[in-house]
C-alpha cells in the first residue's frame, strides 16, 4: 500500500488482513489442488492496496499478466533453450501485443515477472504455470473480499472535515478585506500570500475528494459515504466559486486604490459591503435564510464600481442558489 500517512488503525487493519488473508488463500489453493500454495498469499499481499479501486486494478493486472506470461511461455519455451536470449525473445513476444493495446505499467510488470518465473520453474516444478494462474486468482479474490468486509480505508471523513473548514476561512478573508480598507488600504498587505495559501489548500482538498471517491467506489457497504462525498464535492465547488469572487473583489480594491480614486468615503462604504458579505456567508454556513442584500452604493460612474458590485451580487446569488449541506451530520 503506497500510502506513507496511514493511521495506526489502518496499519493494524492491513496487518490483520495480511495474516488472515494469507492463511485463507493458502488453504484455498491447497483445496483447489495447488502444489505451490504460497503463490496465493503472494498475490493477496501485493493486491492489498490503499483503496478498493486500486486493488481491483492491480488484481486485474496481476491476473491478466500471469495468464499472458504463462501461456506465452508454455507455447514458446519447448522450442527454445533456457538462456538469456530465450528469456528476451519470450518476454518481448509477451509484452509487444499488450503494449500496443495500451496496457498499463503494472500489467507489463506482471507479464514480465510471470515470463521470468514460469520459464525458470516450469521444468523444475511441474504444473507451476497453471498453479501460478489459479493461485493468483485465489489471492486476488480473497484480498478484494477482505478489503470490502474488513475495515476498508474510507477517506471520506477526512475530506469532509477539510471542506467544512472552508466557509469560515472565506468569511475571515471578507472580514480582513474590510479591516484592510478601514485602515486606509495600506500598500503593504498579506492578501496575495493568503490567497496563494488558500489556492494551495483548495488544490489539496480537491485531491482528497478524488481520493475519497476512489476509496468508496465499487464498495456496496459504503453507500452513505458515497452520498456524503457527492454532496461534499458539490459544496466544495460552490465554495470555490465564492473564493473566486472574493479574490477578484480584493484585486478590484487594490487596483482602485492604485488608481487614486478610492476615497476615504468610498472605503467606508465598501467596509460595510464586505461586512454584509461576511455576515451573509456566516448565516449561510449556519443554514439560515439569505435575505436580499442592498449594497452601499458608491459612484456609479467609477469604472471599478460595476465590476465590484457584480462580484458581490454574484457571491450573494451563489449563497441563495446553493443551500448549505449539513455534511458533518451524516454518519458513515
């Protein structure tokens, strides 16, 4: 499992699945007539990936690669002597068609590995090729069943927790913009850095949402989590729209200040406008109704006025059209 940040609980779960799964797959391999039952636990251990979808993909690659490698060796090996050249020829023949058909790197690795091992052991261990195919299937199936029924890593909770923090962060940005204007919109401000950090945070959350979607995909036992991450993704996209409006509002105020036409009177009015937006966002986050908002108007003939008002109204419109979803109340 290529996840360096596995929790201690998930590590215990992984160990438990490897211990139990190895035992079950070994006994099943013997039951189905395998002479080399250790092949089943090997496939199981390799197949235990971070999410079910990753395990399915690896399992398919493992099975397909084993079949292609085993069949190719059984066809070509009898006519070739076992040496470096014969390995190269058989491996090339095994890989060329899957490569043309777009096989992924994992499948190509498994094909090459099967060619090498089957070619080496088939004449020393009769039946090794067939056992390898059958036992690989057993190991993969047992691994997938264990992942479904024994504590499959569910990344939904972590993603939702990150999403839930965003409304307060955005409200804080609006309040800070008001405070900045109230102080006279000084040249030195931290907003560019703050927005960069927020953009990075949004990118990280988007990755976590994608990972959470993969962690629950194809698992019939996680229906509530699937619905939760769907709603979480919708909320996240709504918050991204809000952040875009807030960021543009800051840029407008900064350009307005640089133009020299942002007077103290106008600043005071926009301080109130930002506080109105902040209050509306906090009300929305508390699932309260969003009333019609009347912004404090400045000078309609100012070129910055129309754009600023449009983004403020667009933010309010987004709040009205996208009811706050109580994600934290949903139970996995």
